[in-house]
C-alpha cells in the first residue's frame, strides 16, 4: 500500500543557525513522498530564504505575525494529503514520518503526535534532560478525559504534529489568536486537537515518532507572567466559546485545585513551579480573562475569522463572517 504524500512545514523567525540544523535533519528522512516548505514569519525576507533554497526546500514569506498565521499560510500552499509541523529549532529522527504516517491508515485518525526529547545542548549530543511522551494510543471524544488531555497538554505538542489537510479545512485551521507571536501566545496545538476531537475525529499518538528540541531557556519575568496567564486565557476561551463543555471544564478545574493526579501529565511540586512569587502568580491568573477578551475583540474588529469554529456555538460566527464579507466587498 502506497504511503500518502506529506509536506513538512517549518515556520521560522530569525533563527538561521537553528533552521539550517532542522533542514539538515529533514533531508535524512526515510520517507518516499515528502517535501519541505519553509514559512518565514517576518516583515521581509532574510537569510532564511537562501538557507531554504540551499536545502531544496520551498520558501514563502508570511508577513502576518504569529505562529498560527504562519501555519495557516503554509497549509494553504500545500497540495499533499498530509502536513507535518516541526519547530525551526528542532530536529527529527530519520524515521519520524515512517513511524507516524501509518497511523493514518485508520480512516478515523486525522492527526498524529509523537515523542519530543528535550536536550540541554544545542547539538542534541547529550542524553535528553526530559521528554514529552504521549504513548501509543488512539483518542476520540469517547475516551475518558479526552477534554483535559487535548486542552491542557496531554495529547501532543506543536513541534511533533501531523494532520490530514482535510482536518484543517473541516475545523477552520489554527486559531490565529493563539501561538507564539500572537496576542495569546500559547496553546495553538491544544486548541486544534480539542476542536478536531470535538468534531468527531480521532487523534493517534506514537512514541517512536521522535523529534528533538532544545530545553526551554529560563524565562524573563514578563514571559513567566504571560505563561501563567495563559492558564486562565484558555479557561476563558473554553467557557465562553464552548459552553457545551462547561461541566467538563469545571470538573477539570476542580481536579487541578485538589491536585488530582493525571496519568497523562506530570505536575510540578509547586503551582507553576518556581516561576514567580505567589502574589505574581495570582495577579497573572487574574489578567488572563482580560487578555483573552482583548485579543478576541481585536480579531473581530480586523475581520479575520480564523477562529470561528469555537464561536459558532454562541452565534457570533455568522456575524463575524458577515462583517468579513462586507470588508472584502
């Protein structure tokens, strides 16, 4: 049985050395029908274009800022059945795709995620400092705790992420309020997986589909605050845009309060680790709903309805779409 065609989309911004290392690893993939597409997310082209060409990768510039915008831009350019995403500072094992793609043999599976090994050294020569391993399973909206796994990081990370292009069309793409460089700066892959499962599709995970990533660097006080606020950003989004799941959301939040163990996620010894003082943590959590509302109103004002899948339940989707049509005319 012939394997489906696949495009690997690499979104990049001002990391030429890391991009070269990523593209070098992609050249070693053992997969018969694969192409590579580099999307530079910046105001104008930089040396990333020359780097992409030197590795026989396609190159396009996306001037709309944000990882989700760049990914949506890249998907629109792809004509393959499958699309894979990897961060520009990551590398993949040669069998990354050959391990992940066969899971799409199940017609119910529309996305596949895999293991990420985090290394302290930039060349990934040292043993992994820690890992994210989703295991080997198939998750649907009939799976116990699918809601928590999808929304709060137990199902997959965006640097090791494959989808059917048809899934992207069916749920309206990545929400451009989310992801690095965007107003909400987080969780674009979690939101995508949640909406995919909520629409009745399944997600498969594979431990042997391996990507290697640098260990995150210590963050500044501002970055720590933004990371902490992302928790209530996502809670606000889910509560407002997906009211059918309020009971599931409340159940998950209560479990977080009483520190209920989750088999799919390790919890830090202290809330948000040692990222900030307790006062700063509470202040950041209180900011989350306001950050969410500001970003959502701005997207509506701009008439960029890339996030309408969630808003459809509240009836806002039609009004925003009408607004976008008026602007276009």
